C-alpha cells in the first residue's frame, strides 16, 4: 500500500498537471522529440578548435567510430612529440548553432590513455554550454559541465557567473530559487586570463571505468546537471560578464589530455508546457 507521502506527491503532481489549460496538457502528454545533435557520421554543423593548432585537427585527435562513437585522443592521435613524449593538445568541437531551453543527454566514458602535461593526473573532459561565438580560443565565455574523475557534475563558470542551488537536506535545489536565499554571486578566481566560479556537485553517482549518462536541462537562465539519472548540481541566475542573463549559446564537447569516448549525443527543445511542468513539479 502506498505511503501517505507517496499519495500526497501523486495528488500534487496530478493537481499541477490538471491546473494547466487543456492545450498545455495535450502538449505535455506528447513531449518534444529527441534529435541527434551529432549525426554520427561527420562533423557537419560543428566547428573545431585545438590549442596551438587552431581550427583544424592536425594530429588526428578526433575519430568517428562504428556506431557513431566520438573517440578523442585515441590510438589515431599522433602528437605532437615534445622532448620524447607525446603532449596532448587541448581542444573541443562546438555546434555552429545556438541553443536555449533544451534537454541534452549523452553518454561518455574514459579510455586508458593520458598525456603530458597531465599524464599523472585525473582524466578530464567536459560539456560546454551557453558558449560564446569566438572560434579562436579553447574556452570562450561559457558554462562547463565538468567530466573530470571525481568531479563529474561540477559547474565551472568561465567568465560567467551563477547562483548555485543550495543543498536542502542534501538535495540540490530545483527548480525554483526560494526568496530569502543568497542573491550575491561568489567572487571568481582569476587565473590564466579567465575568471572562474567553481560550483561543486553533490552526490557520487559516476562510474569511473564505465559509461556515464549525463543530462543537462537548461531553461531560461537556470540549469540542472544530472549524472546517471540524479540531479547533482543546479544553477540559477546565470549571467555573462556584463551582467546580462545567460540563456543560450553554442554547445561544445571537449578533450583535456585524456582519451574519452562519447556517444548518443541527443537534444530536444523544451516546449512552454514542459517548462511549466518543470517549474511546477521539478520534471515533466
């Protein structure tokens, strides 16, 4: 028999749905379809940047393998050679198109290869979003959904800022930022010409040696980071360097001196009805 709490949650969800107009309820019953963000064949619709190489893949850092798997810094990677050891270039591929109000889902796992200058360090990669238009730098202004071992789900604000959803009983706040909570942005750390805020994730759901499914839900100027089905971080009032609300931008997949595989990179636009449900009950 369901508990009183479960029954109340069910009644609240039902009330939230029936409170919507009939047209909105119909739209909510048929969520917007998923579509591939990466077509699994080539990099059509994407740009590339590698530190020290510019907008080209000079050393075969990126391969597309059977099943449409993106393989970065794998066996095909040839260099460059620095003092007798391979030193990995850092880089990313990024969409040419801008995206806002969406749900993105993808899988990634690490390979075994690590390169100087991080041959002894934790393997690292990431998903960059709300990224600026510049094609001549590794990190245009953006938000990074961190994939580093031990830190999967962290948010790094790159010349941007956000209020992190505080933990409520250990659970990241989502989807509404309550009145009375802090409204002052944390001071960034300035390093390498970049002002960074670092918002740590909560909960340990990552798989170090297997595939991880990550979800990014971006609505307006807020976002939720999910790792293997759980929200581990939430951001509110995201803003650019001049203070303007940060609500859209390009999306990028990056590599940072460690072999990484990515697959099933999918996205779907969120309808107004879906966003209304998220704001009312946390999901759709």
